[in-house]
C-alpha cells in the first residue's frame, strides 16, 4: 500500500476560541512549521513564540470592514485547494486549523441583532469546506480536542495518512 502520510510543513490557523492553542504553538516551534494566521490568533501564537506570517502579508491586502474580510482571498483559498502532487502548486497549506465564531451561543445569549449578525462566520466555513474538499493532501482541524494529536504529529514529522485526514473531518460546525 502507498504511504499517504503528509508531514505538516505549512499551517493556516484562524480560531475564535484560543483555548488549547498552546499545545499547537509548542509543536509548531519545535518542528519549524511555517504558520500563517489571522489577527488575534496571530497575536496569540506570536506571544507563544511562534514565528507567524499574517494573512494580510500573504494576500497583500489588509483585513477590512472591521475584520469581516480576512481570509476571503484567492491566495488563501488557492493555498488550501492546491494539488500538492503538482510541483507548480508547492508551498501551500498542509494543515488548516479553524474554529468558528460562536453564532449559536450568541443567539442563545439574547444578543441584539447587530451582535448576532457579526457572529455569522463566512471565512471560517469557507476554509473548512476547502480543506475538506482537498483532504487528499490537507488536514483540517476544527475541534480543540484534536490539538494534542495534531501537535504530536507536527512535532515528530509524521503528519497524517489519508485515513487520518478523513477522521479529522469536522464532527460539528
């Protein structure tokens, strides 16, 4: 059988909930993983010692509309959807770590309409779907409960097999 393991050399990380991100940060530093990240996630990772490239440095376009548009850019989605078996598509993402804005929690809290609307995530689901579509070469992680497994595979360089990448698919959105 063909080895389908893909080590994690480049990761895209954009999470609303930062709990547990420390374990990933430590692994990224240990492995020398290139990390691309958004606003507050990039700041948190940098505080944890990770060398981070801001999404806006990749896209050449700053976040706009008070943060409503960050990752909705061809350079980000091309990096997620690239065919990693094609040498011309090299240097794309091996791992996408995303958790979504807490829309349901915001609705349950009784928040006003304006606050509720701001918690409708657009970029996050787009990245999740793109990575899931390209699971042949990209691992998608949406559940912080998977961070320890991901960290161990990043740190030791083994990455994930195709079956494991499929097992990481979002269990909830």
